[in-house]
C-alpha cells in the first residue's frame, strides 16, 4: 500500500526524494492536528464540575 500524497506527487512528475519529503510533511500535519485535537478535547472535557457527596462526612 502506497501513501496517497507520495504517489500523487510521483504521478505529477516530482522526483521521488521530493515526493517523500512532501509525504512526511503531510503525515506530520495529520499527527499534529490529531494531537492538538486530543489536547483540546481533554482540556475541554476534563474538569469535574459536580463532585459526588462523600458519605459519612
């Protein structure tokens, strides 16, 4: 299975080295976006707004 950006760049006439660099940039952008989304969702959903009542206190 070949990555889409790499194959598309090769078919577009780019050298394999430049296509590989482009593919790495695309993968890094996807990983970065996923990481930012995970951190953002965690920060948004993590705070406990209502704490349970402790029995016996």
